[in-house]
């Protein structure tokens, strides 16, 4: 539990390397906040992390959009 009490924002967290990183961070105790462009993919990753005992939230957003980033971080 090297990341207990920490929060990680992970962009591209719904697939591939981003999803693997999110899962591993959650396994190490971090609360993870996932962001990706496709809502269904983000939700699937969040469900998977939570089903394995992790803490996760997610939001579909475009990180090239400042307003999307501001909204995501505020959540």
C-alpha cells in the first residue's frame, strides 16, 4: 500500500497502459480519477477498479479542452 492516502489523476485511463496504471495505483491504495474521451470506456474501467476493492471515479473529457480539465479536477 505504497500509495495509500494519495489521489492520482490518470488521463487515458480507460484503455491500455493508462488503464493498467490506474489499476495498479488503486491496488497500491491510491484513489484514482480516470479521464478519457469515451464515457462507456471510462465507466467500465471504474467498475473494474471498484470491483477489485479500489476507489475510482471517472469522467469523459477532452484534456485538450481547458473547460473539460477544470470540470474534471473540480470533481
